[in-house]
C-alpha cells in the first residue's frame, strides 16, 4: 500500500509497479504475472476507446471508469488475476472488496491519500487497511525532494513480530525478577535491595519504561484488533449468512480449503452446506 498526499507521485509509481510486474524482469528471472488494473478515473492507464495509452504492461487487463468495489468482484469472477491494483481506496465497500480478493488468493496493491501511517490509523474506516494480512508493506511518499520521494517503508509483519518479541522479553525479565526475590526473601533482603539499587536500578527503570511503552502499544493493537474483528464479523455475516459465522462452520470451511477441496471461501461455503 502506498500512502501519499496529492501531487507526490503515487499514480506514477503505481503505474511503474504495474508495468514491471506485468512485463517481468529477465535480470531477476521474473517472468511476469497477470495483473488486473481497476482504473476508476482513467488516470493510470489513460485508456481511449478501451486501449491504454500509457504503458501498463503486456499481461495487464484494465477496467476503466468502474467503481473499485464492483470492479474487484468482476475481476475475481472472470479474469483470475494474480495481482489486483487500484488507486485511491477510500471507503468501506472498497475495503470489503479487498478482503474478498485476499480470501480468493489474490495479491493486492493500492494507494490511499494521507500524510503518514498515523494519519491512516486515526481515520476509522481506513485504519482497517493496516491489517498485516491485507498488506505486507506500506510505502510513505512525499514531495520533499520532488515527487516520488520515499519517506519510509513499513513492514507490517515485522512490526507484529517485534512487538511479540518485546512482550516475551518483558515477561521473561519479570519472571526472573520474581524468582530472585522469592529465593532470597528473608535472608539477605536488605543487602539484595542495596545491590539492586546500586547496580541495576538504571536497567530496571529502562525495562519499566519499555514495559509501559509495550503496554500502551499493546492496548492500541488490542483496540485495533477488536475494531477489526467487529468489522470482519459484520462483513462475513453478510457474506456467509448468520448461521455459518460460527466457530464450527468456519473451522470446517478452513479444513476444506486446506485439503484443496475448495479454492475460495464461496466454494468452501457451498461444499460445507452440501455436506451437512
């Protein structure tokens, strides 16, 4: 996902990405993939009479002047793309369509208006885009050194991993501290306190600060996950039906897909219904 204010080169960048994925790259032994481009405002491909006037690659199918959520569903049903690309995602219907594409095994590339990852996180609907299952990386653009300046690249999967590791380190330190206090309680208590205060107080304060920061970050993640789960429940209830948004039904549909009896959620739902 590319986050960028207006006039910072996100449309040009996404056009170049589409072309390179579509054409492939012999130097990197990459033969190219089938790309589906939903160009709602006809800014990426510049199509005229259905023919792209901009180079978007030899394996790229273009749907122009079509709402993104509708275009995504059309592509999933008829074109079997490897990658779906859209510009300027902005509402919940479009985000729901992205989740549908993800469930169909399609990779996603899109852009969104914004100044930073915090800007997107603080906007209720768009915060769902920061789901690490939906997008693996986030690129922040600006025009500080001209259009297309890359300010930062976030790895959402790496962030989740680092947060878990930090929480595990905090738990380990807390456990060791408790074991030490329990072992020496009543024997050399005063000496131990003086030792800790004299030699380790700085480390303890640093760990406490890190723990407080982790707790704050964890609360933010939990709030985000709670909001996302509410959204996912509401979406899948509409997609699957109330009777099939249950732990048993979802587990059975996952098994069907893992056994390759079904390749999409819709196929798994139909097969599960027929086997009941």
